[in-house]
C-alpha cells in the first residue's frame, strides 16, 4: 500500500464515500460528517495499518494513564452559574450607565405588543424567565441575536 497515493485519493472522495471508507478501516460508522476530520482519521488509520500500530508496551502504558486521567478536561456549562462571592453582580450591572437601577422596568413596543423587562440584581426578567443579559432577552423575543441595548433603545443607541 502506498500511503501517499492513498492520502491523495482520500482528498478526492465525497463525504459519503469517506464515511464508507472510515467504516471499512475502523469497523464502525463514524458519527461525524466533517470531511477534513474524516480524511485525517482514515489517513491516520491507513498509516497505522501500513507502518505498524502502537506497540503492546505503548498500549499498556496508555491504558494505565487512561485509568488515572479524568475523563472530562473542562467542567460542563451550567445553565444557571453560581455568582462568584468575590464579584458583586450589583456592581457589574451598575457599572454600565445605560442600565436603569434594579427594580425598574424597561418597556418597548415590538410588532404591535408592548414588551416589559424588569431589571433585577442579577440580570433581567421577561415573561417569567430570568436572563443574564439584555441581549439574551432580545434574542428570546426576536429569535435572532441582536444587541440588547440597541433593541431596547437604551443609552442613546438608535
């Protein structure tokens, strides 16, 4: 098997053909449809088959390390993260002069409706839901990302 020719041939394949080739060399269907990823994985496997895979000693060492290693390298994102005791939310919200003080309501007419958002100590409340930023509120209303200050016309933003 000539690895260079094989790798060049992989570049010419469609994503579906790469998925088939992946299944052929790994013995299972790939979860990804990302063409570059599939080319790299199949190319790596073809090279390992042609030039030899890891030695038994290297495999044992990898297994030993895997037992000691934590599976997750970063913690999962929390839907409602805890507020850091060292950083006050009030000072964060108060630091932007465009925001009214907590307890105040922001109103805006949008598509024939009058929207009302309450400013809270730790964010904003709209339609019974809490949001961390005004942009998140605007996204929930419009369905697409937009600047919250611009959407609610705060701070002289037109």
